[in-house]
C-alpha cells in the first residue's frame, strides 16, 4: 500500500471541463511537444478497467459492482506506487464509502482534489449530446441518486461503472469528503482562463510563469482541440456521436432548453445552484 501523497484527483460530474483541463495540463507539462488529444500523459482514468486489472490481478468483467467498489482503492495505491512525482487521476465518481466503510479514494495517497463544477443547466445540454439521449431523460438522470456512468450506451472508452449519483449529491459528496478540495468553476476557466488557472497551478506548487501558462492555454484552445478531433477523432468519444468537443460555451442553455426544462433542473438542484451563484 502506497503511503506517498502524490495523487491530484481531477473530480467532476461529467461534462464539467475535466477533459479540457487535462489537455491544458498536458500542454503545460510538455511545452516543447505538440498537443495530441489521444496522448494525455501524466493523467489516468479511475474507470480504466485495464488499470483495475493491473492493480488487482483480477478480471473486472467477472466481478459485481460491490466487489469492484471494494477493490477500486487498489487502483489509487497502484498508481501512487509506480509514479514518483505528482500524478493526475480523472474521476467522475461521487465520493463515497464502500460496504466496508472504506473511501473510494484513499487518503494516504491523495495530495489534493481539484473539483470542477459547471452550471447544471449547461451540463444537461452537453450531457444529452454526449449520451445521445433527449434532454428530458438526462434531466431525470441528473436528479437520480442511482445514476451510474458506465457502458450504458456501449461506447464509453473507459468502462468500469462509476457511481455518480445526482448532480447535487455529486457536488456535496466531494465538498464533504474530508479531502482538501479546490473548487474550479467551468465558467471561470472559460471567462478568464489565465487568471483562474494560474491560481490553480500555483496552489499545486508548480512554478510556471504567466507566459508559460498562456502558451499552454493557446495550444489547448477549444478551437484547436475541436479541429484536431475532426482530423483524427478522439479515443474517449462515444462511437455513436459526432464529436466529443461540441461548443464549449457558457449559458448555451438559454437557447437550447425550454422554460419548463430550466425550471425542472432548478427545482432539483436549487440549494447547490444557489450556493455557487447559478
């Protein structure tokens, strides 16, 4: 079991800017290299079944969900053990404890959690596109405690089931997890990326200049990564949708959701939306 606190968790409800941040991070850590959206080094996926099997020596497809949840902390310990320096792990799961009372991400190898949050009104539109489902079904899903992110549509690239719960539950789970958590609003990353991501990079203890961060932001701009996806595809994109990177805008819900849909989301998630000024 690793006792090295070297994992930075990139935690978020789906479609909250996590992947874009990983691309920016790759650009920042590898300034001499061109960005390849299919080779995002120094980042892992907690839902990667190959990692699970390396960490446990077990075939994930032969295990039940409760068994997987009990064994998932082995993934974190495995990653922490093979990486000497800070390493980043993407996770969509809500923070929770398994049937044995153990947290799904171990404290002993966790350095910090970066939690990406986005207006659920915009998430509903983006997530519906990602899942190739209608918006009303996704609004229901975002309000359900039982929601899983998994191979539901047979096309996810990383495919261990992740217990994400409702949007509000997801946010609350991480904020009350007991881990040190830095909250990063999608809207702040979009509106003033240099200012807000410079703060995050500094909080992580990295010593990059504003010029270096600016260059990484230029290399990972939404326009450039969307163009790259058109040319070479993105291996994390579900096979039944046209693109992973859709619009990358703030407040697009205003022209894409009905008043009734907006009211439903606001009803489900009023407390958390109010807390974060959504």
